[in-house]
């Protein structure tokens, strides 16, 4: 025996259609909003110059300027902060051992002489990309004395697995006692 559709069946299907239509419109609205945000931000950033991008010639960085070998390592600044300069080369960091103080603003400045490198310092928030032709800057503070490792985290060739450096965090007073003569510090004796 065949049943004939009743008006309640039609009412139920109309309610379901209206609910589906509302949800479809909501999803379309959200997608349109997200696409609009992406278009706006893309156009906005395309018209703005990059902020604080410093460039350097990777073929001559070892000859003169900030990244010559005598200028690499850790240095105390007149304002009481510390600057660490690092260069990544296949397959090592120069210098291999960095000495930094506790409870002091530390600014890392680094670049690469050949390919893309990167480093992170274990148990800290330090995570930096070193791109040839650009100077990377990262600011941090170390809370307590420690011996930390600093591996390269960007694959840079067959020797990548052995590319790492050592970071020794020492007491602030001891660091500035060693830095009194103004020379670049390293934990290599």
C-alpha cells in the first residue's frame, strides 16, 4: 500500500532545507571573510617595505665589517647588554663556543657565508635562520648558568649532522669581569 505525502512531511523537509541553506551561507560567509583577509594582508604587506632587514655580501663578509673573524663572538656593549656575532659555514659555526651571561639582554647577530643554516639553543627560545646575504637578529635573556648545545637545524649538506656549537652561560658578574678588557669572549681557552 502506497502512502501519499502529507503536509507535515513537506513542512519537515522545508525546515531541513532552510537549516541546510543557513549553514551553507554561514560557511560561504566565513570562507569569503578569510579570503578577503588574505587579499587585504597580501596587498598591505606588498606595499610596505620590510622592516629592519639588513643585507650583507656573503662573498666579502670575512674581509671587512661586522663579521670579520676578530669581531665574532661575544662582546659587552656600553649599555650593559651583550652582542653575540655568529657566522654559519658548511659545516661549522664560527665561533664554535659562545660565552654569555645570565640575567642580561643578549642580542644574537648572525649570517651565513654559503647556504641556508639555522640554529636553536637547547632549552631556550632561541631559534634563528641564517640566510646568505641577510643579517639575522634575535634578542633573549638566559636565566641561569648552563652548558647548552646549538645545533644547525636546516639541512645544509652531507656534514649537516655534525654542525653544532656550544653555548656556555655563566654568572653575570663573572662574565663582566672577563669582559673588562674589551676583547671578544669565547669559552674556548
